[in-house]
């Protein structure tokens, strides 16, 4: 299922399921995002692999003018701090949880609510499949934190995200309130 959105310049952006053919464009957008924001803190040296981790349930892209300008993904839990926190707090099981990850918007496509559109698409998928969405976000990523809180996600705790060779960064963990339709 694809959604089409027209921005104020009259250009159409499509939110649609990611295909294998989208990976190089998504990787290029990711590298551009990293250059501007430092996101992600890991994976930018091998973006195709980082965009295709184990356990992917579904991924989506935002496409404008034939270019991939955004990405979001839901995956099965892989030991994330947000998952551990939610399972301890809720009594849910891991098979009831999806992790939202790999959300980014290319710098030239920001300000069009594409991150929100991608997140709503992921939330719709989670509701349709009875899954609770959790995620973590580095505290340095202020725009992402504003987006998640504006969309009604609830903070469930904080964690230290380990990456690279002994590096750590603070993260905030969130849950989307309900998987029900």
C-alpha cells in the first residue's frame, strides 16, 4: 500500500513499502543524514547491511522525484534496551513487540512531515498485526524526540547505548500506547 502526499511546491512524495531496489537510494540518504546529524552513531560504514538487519518485519521509504528521501522500519526484537524495559513493565512477550528503527529523512526533504508519515505507516502496520511498537532514540537527536512525543509515544525509561569500540551515548526509550485498531 502506498500513500501519496503533495507538498507546498506541488511535488508528490510517496510513502510505500521498501523494495530491494530501494536499498542503494536509502543508503545514500542515510550517509547524507549522518553527515549532517551524526545519525546513526553506527552502521554508516556499511549502510546496506545496517538497513537490512535480522528480523525485519517491514520497511518503508519516502520517495520524491524518483529519489529515496526517507526510511523507517519495524523489526523483531534483537535485545534492545527499550524492548527489555517494556517487557519488564508490561508483562507482554517479545512476540507481541515490534521495534521501530532506521527512521531518517534526507536533509533536503525535511520540513514536510515525512518522518511523521513514515511513523504513522509503521503504527498502522503494528495495529493491523497486533504489535506494540517500542524504540530508543539518542538524547542528542532532539527532532526525533519531539516527533515521537508529538505522536503520543510514552517514555518508559533511559539507557546507555553502547556502540563502536567502547563508546556509549544516552538514549530515551519509548512505547507507542496501544496496538489495538
